[in-house]
């Protein structure tokens, strides 16, 4: 099977500097502000985004190293297959979050309800 490569289109800034303590989903991050800096080559793609209530983010879990196919989820006492969980350490460490869009300022998105670690590379 061939390798798939993604190129970051921006960087996500959040108050969470470490995976420990980062909310495991947006519901646990209600009201937490973040910024998404889109790289200049991709900024024209933001045209007409203002006015949408939410944006879908795909990003890399850039601090994860390795993975296990069976994990013990937070607040659970039983192991589950990684694909049945929100564990960030997975074969392809890609995260998906839906955040509230507050406004667009040039090449920067100001968002709410961020549940990712500061510095996460945005891939979509």
C-alpha cells in the first residue's frame, strides 16, 4: 500500500500546552477560545467563510508517538479497540473537531470550543 502524505495548511493555537488536561471532545471545551493561522498560500480559500457558524477541522495529533490497537479509555474500566474510542494515539493520528467560528481576520480564524493541543498542524 502506498503512503499518503498531508501538508499542513495552518497551525491551531489553543490554551492547552500538553495532551494531559486537554478536553477529549468539544463538549468538554465549551467556551474555550482558539486561533487558527492559515498559511499565506492557503488564505484565499477563506473567502466567504465569514457568516458560517461552525468549521470542521482535520488536524494532526502531532505529539502522539506510536499506538496500541487496544486502549483503556478515560473514565472506563474495560479495554476497547482503538477505533471504538477517541484515543489520539491511533495508526493515523488524525483528529476531527467541529468548532464555533467567531470571526475571520485576514488569514486567521477566531474560534470557540477548541479541544486540541496548542500547535496542532491543520490539514483541512
